[in-house]
């Protein structure tokens, strides 16, 4: 009898917990909507974008395009691209955004990145890590073979399962070449050496199973995080400067 009472008590208590959790979620969403409305009213578009999870910023960015100056368009596209963890499902959308013949393209890269790209040879070797043969011809590549191996392993991990509902079949390492004149952007954010390019301009040399990624030293990880934090702070300061000029 006691067991039955405990069971019944648990059944009665569950809806109350669920309702409370639901109410908390609704309240949190309401606060986010209020913050977003305020950011839009202020013209603080970067502030608006960062209220969304990094992998959910593509559509909000697209919605903002009519409001953005040329400089803002390319600067914010860079940030949204850098934060996006899964590119392939929206490949055609990304291509249109990245290949748009809109003034101010130089703001997609930093001065140092533009100089580094200009100093590269006409043909460069690039690498890509993915989890399925259908993903071999993507937009995101790297000059760093070890980094590509990392992403091959990542694409078969639990985070990818959470974001797209499935993981890769096997970690694949792709070796290829491209001409620098066809590179859309060279990006070093997140301590990477990323080559963004239309895969139509990539010549794949070979594919193989990716080796296990090398583990980073904890001090190296801390250094990377510190540099990334400094980069984000600089970007926020630039955004505030642009916003002040508008006023």
C-alpha cells in the first residue's frame, strides 16, 4: 500500500514540475525577445546576433541584411560563419552570401589575413575533415592537416549528433589543391588557418581515413582561449564604435 501511495504521489508531482520548467523556459524566452527588440531599436545588430546560440545565427543574420551597411554585412557575416558549427545543410545559402558582389568585401578578413592570403603561392594544398563521402566537397578547408583530422573526428562525435540529429559514418581526411585567386576568405579566428572556397574550384587529390587527432597541451588550450577572448573583445569594441558613429 505504501508503495502504491509513493507511486501515486510521484505521478501527481510530475505535472507540477513540468509546468514549472515550461514556465521558466517561457519566461527566459520572453526576456530574450525583449533584449533582442531593444538591440534592434538601438541599431546594435551585433548585440542582437549574439543573443542567439552561435549555431543558430544564420537566419537572424539574413533577416538583418536590409538594415546593414556594407561594412557591417561583411564583418557580421564573418562572425556568423565562424560561429556556425554545421555548414553543409545550408551550403547553397552560404555560397550566395559569401559570393555576393557587394562592396566592402575586404571587411570579411582582417588586414593581417588579407596580407597572408596575398603572400601565398598561386596554388596551395588544403585539407578537409568530414564524416561522410557526401561531405567531401564542402566550403570550409584548412592549411593545417592536423586541424582537418580534428574536424574529421569531431564530425563523428556527440556534438554533431546534437546539432543535426546524426553523426558521420567514419572520419575522412581530404587532401586537395586550389588556386588562391578563387579563395573567398582566409580566416585565422579560433586559432585556425581556414580556407573558405567554392568547392567547384577545389581539385581533390585523395581521401583516406583520418588519424586520431593530436591532444593539445592544457597550457596551449588556455593560450588559445585567451587569444580568442581578446579577439571577441576587439570585435565588440568595433561594434560600439560603429554604433556611436551612427548616432
